[in-house]
C-alpha cells in the first residue's frame, strides 16, 4: 500500500512538444507497484496548454479546481471544463487542454500502465515552454 499527501510529491515540467506552463505529479506510478493504472495530477498555469495529440489508449480526467478548455480538433470545437467535471477520452481521439490568461486548472488523469504500443502523436512542432517566473507572477495577481 502507498499513502502520501499529494503536496509531498514533486512536480515535473511536462516536456511534450508544444506544452506550455504545464506540470505533472505522478501520484501513483509503476515504481509504486501499479501494474494496471497510473494516477497523475496535472496543473496548467495561466496561458498553459497540452497541445492537441492522440494516443492508442484511453484515459479518464477529473477536474479538481479551476477552469480550462478541452480542445477537440477533429470536431472543430472546444468545451469549457470546470471543477467537478469528468471526461472520458477514448483511444485515438485527438484532444488537448488550454487555459487563458486568467485561468489555471488542476486535474487528475487515470491512464493504463501498458500502452500498446507506447506512441503519442503530437499535433505540434513547437518546443515545450515553462517559465517559472511568469507562472508565479500570474498566480499572485
């Protein structure tokens, strides 16, 4: 068994192509003995994003706090998400998340440990971006 407080888990910068002002905390991972599912806590700071991408596994999302936009590029639409919303994203469905200048969002993601085969398809060629100074300043205002 593992029992921790999420505040004790260190954050990592999301270093995927096109990610901006995004962090991840791996709350339950394979290193903890999880052999079916992992649980991650993501945070998007103001002007943050995980760009549109898709992968060969589904995942579940629960919005803990804040607001953001769910990008659905194949449907050419966005959905506003807020605390308490639950999303199921089927395998191979393009999606991304975006916060505005006055938005921030924390959300949990449940994903399988075995991702057959492990491939992400990012629809961005931009490098990831994370400016600690900018996110701290925006959060204080």
